[in-house]
C-alpha cells in the first residue's frame, strides 16, 4: 500500500515538473543587447525554459495599443530545434543585411524589406503567436532607444509589459546598448527582469560612424555568458520527492533491524 501511494505521488510530481510553463508570458525573455550601427544586432536571455521549435517573433514595427501601425517595418522570427534552458543568451546579427546570423538556432525574416534598426526613435518587440502578423500577440518583452511613445516609437499600451520590469526603455536615442549587470547572483530567474529592464545596469554609446567596433565599450560581440542562479534551489516537487525517498529508505532500514 505504501509503495502504491509513494509511486502515485512520485508520478504526479514528475508530471508537474514535465509540464512546467515554457516561453509564453511577459518577461520570459529580456533583451541584453541592441545595436543599430554596422550590420545591426540584438541579444536576449531566456528567463523561462524554451521548448524546441517554438517561434519567437520580433519586429521594429510600432505597436499603437491595438495593432501594428507601420507597414514599412520588418518582422522576423527565431527558433531552436532543441530545448534550451533558462539563462541561455541568444545573439542575432546581420539584421540590416536581410540574412540573420543566430548564435543558437536560426532566424528568418517573415515580412518587410526595410531591414535593420534605426539609431533613434526605434523600438523592438518580442512576442509569441500563431503568426508574425497576429492581431493578438503574446508580448514577451520590448526595447526602446527613444522611449515608448505611440508616435513615432511605439507604445506599451495593452501589451502587458512594464518599462523597468518586463521591458527596457531608454530615452537617449543612442546607437548601441549592452547589459553589463549581474548574471549569476539572483535567487530566481524572474529576479533578472528588473535588472535587465532597468537602465542602471547598461552601458551605451552614441555618435557618428560605427560605435559597435570603435574599441570603446560597448562593442560587438555582445556578451553571450549564460545567466545562472546564485543558489541551487531544488524545484518544490524535487525537494518533496527527495524527502519522501529518504523516509522510505529509513522505513526499510527500521524493518530490517
């Protein structure tokens, strides 16, 4: 009887862990790099587990609170053929060329011909959905170099995103930005949202020419060091399973004696 109860509880725990939510909601990814010089680049970190072949869409089209409002912008998507763990950093390069180089997985343009990122009045949105032009995007994050203003940079209205938490908002119009904050000390993945969403943990540069290769930080390539947690905290289900297993072993030892 005890074995049956233990087995049932163990299977339930493993089923719960297996069904853990994947990339789907606000803050599940956060941007860690933005470059509008040279070939144009982005970087982002996964703050939830990624399920293989799930497309994550990106666009520099302006969201006006209800729809995409600029037909002249581009859409593209990134995906990986394998599952990826929380903390993985993905870099995307060559956005202005129309052929995107991804550090992991692959990225492809879905629509538009005005490739690349603008040096000012630019915003980039990341979202999930049935297609790149979905009317009901599930917003994951956003980045702005000149603020989130409906015209001309795009809005956070009705996205579920919050600047400083699940979106990153700069207002200085700089060309290149790189996150240079903590990547290893937080107790939970969600704790990195405020660090990457705030502006204090970034460096940026502006000016004529290509600041991404001028040997003054920030420069390319963006840091691809994975984010990690500061303490190995087992999943609640794993902790319970370990405890139950230990109790079972103790019980068997007592019976042997």
